[in-house]
C-alpha cells in the first residue's frame, strides 16, 4: 500500500481553469495585544474598514507555518505558503544570503556567506582576533569586495564571484562543473583560535574539489588583504547549492507570478518557479498597479508586502498599523480585479511587542464564492480569526484550499 | 525508535465491552449558505427540533475527510470514517464499479470497467468512432450483456463474468488463479484512433496472463457484436482487485454491522469486514426498523442515509432539507435504543449550491455520557460546528474517538 504524498496528490488532482487566485502576504502580519492600544493587536487596532467589510463575506482562520511553537524564518514561512513543507524543503544559508541581495544563482553554483575578519599570525598560522573585522561599514565592504574582485577571478576551472552584502558580510559564489555543497564552515565561532580548514563533509569527489578551491580562495583573499589594518581575512560559512525542486507550474498547473519589492522574496518565488515581475515603484499602490498590468497574463499572483514585518521587528506598532491601513486603502483597487479566490495573510507573525518573528499562528482571510462566512464577525483580527469558520490549518495546506476554492481540483478517488 | 501506526495503536489498545456505538452517515451532509434561505445552509435551514435538542447535550465539531481542499469520492470519505486513511487505503475503479452494482467480488477476482463502443475497421485494424456507442439505454446494455454472456464463459482457465451497469457501461470480472491488476486501460480517450492493447504494467507473470486473457476477451466481444450497428466493440478500464485489508473486527474488536440501501456503501462496508444487513424497505424509517431488529446482535452500527447527497448533487436544497428533516423525525426512535455513543455526520459535504462533492469539512454531532457540551449552542449546523467543543479533526481519527467514548480503549503507555 503506497501512501499518496501531497505533491503527488496535487499533480494528480489539479486541472487547468480560467479562475484567478491572488495570495496577498503581509509579511509578519500577526501580532500580540499591546497595552498602550487598549490590549488590541496591531491588526485589531488598525482602521481597516475595507478589510473588515470583506471579512464579513469571507472565512477567517489561522494558519500555522511550521509546527506549534516554531518561529519560521522568511524562507520557511513562504515555502509553507507555497505548499512546500518547510520541514522537507529548505535551502542552505549561502543560497538565502544570495537570494537576499538578488544574486542570480544558477544551477550548480555554490553560494557561501562570508565575513571579513581580523587575524594575527603566529608564524604562518592565522589566529582569529575579530570575527567581524571591527564591523566595517557597508561602503567599506564594497571597497574591499572590489579589491578582491580585481585580483581574484578564477581558481582552477571555477569562476569566483564576490558581492558585498551589509557591514562585514559578503557572499562568494563558486561557479563551475562538479562542485559540492558539503563543506564545513571555516568560522571557529570564537576568537583566539585558528580558522577551521574548509573540510569536505562527507568526503566526496565534488566536496573535495570545492574544499580545495575554498582553501586556495582563503589564501588568495589573505594575500590580497594582507595590508588592510582590520579586514585582513575572510571566514566562510553556509556553503549551499540552489536546489531544483518541482516547480509551481508542475505541481499545480498554475501560471504563477510574483510581485515583490525585496530581493529575498523575489528569490524565494523564483526558486519555486514563479515568474518574478520587473516593475518600477516602491509602495503598495505601485505593487497593485503592477498587479493590474499583468492580471490577464497569469492565473496565480503572489503579492508580497514587506514593511509590516520590518515595523514589527523595530517594535514600531504605530508604523505597522500604518502599513496595514495603507494596504486597506488599496484593497478596493484589488477587488475591482474580481479575483476568484483572494487570500490575505502572512508568512509568520512579527508582533511589535516581541520585536521578532514569532511562533503565533497567522490570521488569514479567505474570500471566494464558496465560503461559509460567520455572520457574527465584525473585523479581521487575531481573535476573530481564532474563532473563524476556516479553523486552524497548517500553512502548507493553504495551496490545496486555494485551488479547491478556484475549482481547480478534481475529486480524490471515486 | 519505531513509530506506532494508527492500526497498531488500535489493535493494542482496544478492549471488548458491552457498549454500543452508532455511526449515522448522512451522505454529503455539509452545505453552503444559500441566498434564497437567508444565507442559511441546508442543515441550518432544516426544521430539526430533535437534532437541535440533542446538539445541546452533545459535542459539535467538524471532520476533515482527506486534507484541506480535497473533495473526496464516496470510497475515500467512508474509508476515512472507518479509520482507514484514504491516502493509504484506496481501491481501483473496477472494484468500485463492481461494488456500485453489488457484485459479490471474491478474493483474486480482477474487476474491469467496460464501455460499449463503436469502431470501424481499416483492414483488420479497429478505429474508435464513438467511445460510448451512441450511449445505449440501460435496457439495451442489458440485452448486449446477455448476448455476450451466452457466447463467452471462459477463456483458458479463467471465468469471465459480465454484468450491465448503466447506459453504455458494464463490468467484466475475471475469476481464476494467478491474475494481476496491472493492466493499462484500452480506451484511447479520443476517437479516430485504434484502441490501446491491454498492456501489462509492470510486466509480471500475473499481469501478462491477465493481459493475454483481456486481449482474447476483446477479440471475442468484437466477434460476438460484429453485426451490432453501434455497440460493436468494448473498451476496458480500471483493472483492479479487491484488496484484503485488516478487518474492522481485528482493528477494533468490534462486531460491526452495516445498514445501507445502496450497493456502493454496502460494498465499502463489506470491504472492511462489516456484516452487511439484508432487510426490506427503502426509507429512513425502514433502515431504523432494521437497526432495531439487530440492536442486540452487534456492537457497532454504520447506518447510511443516501438521499442527502443525491439531492445535493441535483442542486435541490429543498429536497436535501426534506431528507434531513425526515431523519430528524426518526431520531427519537434511534434514541430509544440508548446507544452509548452516537455520532451523526457525513462522509463529505455536497452543498446544493455546489452540486457536487466538495472539500468543506463536515459537521459532526457526538453524543455520549463523556461529552463536554457547549451551553451556548442552539442548533446543529455548519457554523455552530465550526465553533464546537469537539473542534476540527481528521475523519480518519473519528473511530478512536468513538471507541474512547464507548470506553473501549485502554490507556496508551503507563
């Protein structure tokens, strides 16, 4: 007896249709009651007449990104929303760092997170003195990266690509044939010790080749930077390849499009095979204008709104409320597109009170012609969602629910 | 570390008892708000004073037949209710078609769905002209099947059993030693092409034998029907064996009995090893009379009521409401039997508005002396169930819940 996996179920049951699905992700949407707001959450305190009116015609619920108590990173939260179980689908740190700056990773590339560091030498042996080289400014890191790029281009048959990130952080991408991602971090995690050698784990041909190149690269970096007063070394971590997963199109028979301003989210959408839209602008209104432009061309739209999360991480509840209200003011423009299925939710909660991603399940509003609204609902908020007719479901099952509401799923078994 | 499966848990923990469990399945019970009914669902709009009174003394909840968004077929919905995970337990199309007409499948039989079709010949090569032979009436199909039966009885050492189903559809059952079910469908799915040969997939001895017999059978059918103006050929699909699963009795230590009028549901109950009751009548009252007759003889009763689903599929909400009300009027007769545990639910939702099986979770009412009722509940309906004290559980875990309420489960671990 063979058990059907979710992926098999989706490939088997999905069918093409003319219906359109819009998934709006207000990053970090969920919050906690704030004493200064009369114990309302950010979402509950926001003046959102359009969302509240829509809530009365929708199903409300809560989605659980990973498991109870687990606070997801951005990638885990989004993979779950896209129907990729985050306990089975995840990408290495190097890849996430590259996605975060919008680096166009190719198949086979090995992406590495790198830190500028300060070492002193005991004989020929470097000893780590500062793991962050005194935290250089981003501008300084740009200069250092340019210096490295001018000296280091290829090692053996492998291209070495270097890009600054922020402060002491930069990325290295190795591009070539037969590279592996199983390389131990070289950061010893403490000062006063030598950097660790880039050891292949496990010891395969591909990992060995990559480890040798990494060792040469570290030596070359040390040589190029030897006269820098602080940033005279680099520590490498999170060696990772971009995975090639079953695509959104193959899984769901959807032509999917991503509208997002931040590189990380554009990268995550690209990883699952969505078309990532190029457009001008930087506001929610700009994103919705872009959405309108391509409404005819796709049948699934992932619209990502970032600042709810940023304000939450800053502990700035007024700011987070303002972003939610800004979205509310733009909601009528979305509704004029008449999506067959509209879900408004988050990838995780970022309560302003907690100032970080949290484990709290995320409010969701699901609208379609096939919903069972609750006539007692008055607003879209954490507590109305906790009692909502949609109930509480794992985020990883949201996609099948959206597809069902879009009449894009066949019956399972006769 | 070995994980306990649900089946192992049940076999380990169930204990005999004198308690009686009644599971009433109102097929396709769940509905959607209907504008003409003041946005009440069929269940919410029905006048069901007895159910509503019982709801106040029960726990209400929602059960999820497969996964969020998945609309189950009848078999999947029922297997879940019986505690057989529908993603692991499923039967082939041929078997379901045979169960649907009440054909007594034996172990080792291969059941096949067959269509009468029209072919023309290019030389010796048949080309499909009409995959349904102009949709003959059921009467005509009976005549054609009788004609085939008079000419075809055995092929090699294998018995060939032929039964009409409906319109152009009939079933073929191959009965003999060493048969396999891995045979590709012969229906090319389009006209203007030759039928596909019955290819063994994978190529095993059993499948090869069955494919050879199927090929001979197709030739013999073509020969017998050669002078028929339309139905001069047959297309074979869904080759399948009746599975032999762990039985209800072995799993749960229950002596279980099925009271159902429709062959499909009687067949599904028989598949899991329930005794299927023979009785006269065709109404809900007749079914309850039959239940009373055998109340002393069994300790688990599966009472199936079909027309809620049929009326739902017809979009006939008045009709569906009438069936629910008819059940309500009969409920007092059930209650006089004083079941220790009474669950009233459905195998899936069939909203009259949707006119088909849907993915919406199904209302459930669970009554026993060990329930935690909600004093604010006023009725048995989708929205009271969405907020009910039973919560939302996968249908496949209903059995352990019923057994617990019947005090038929030992504690798990000391």
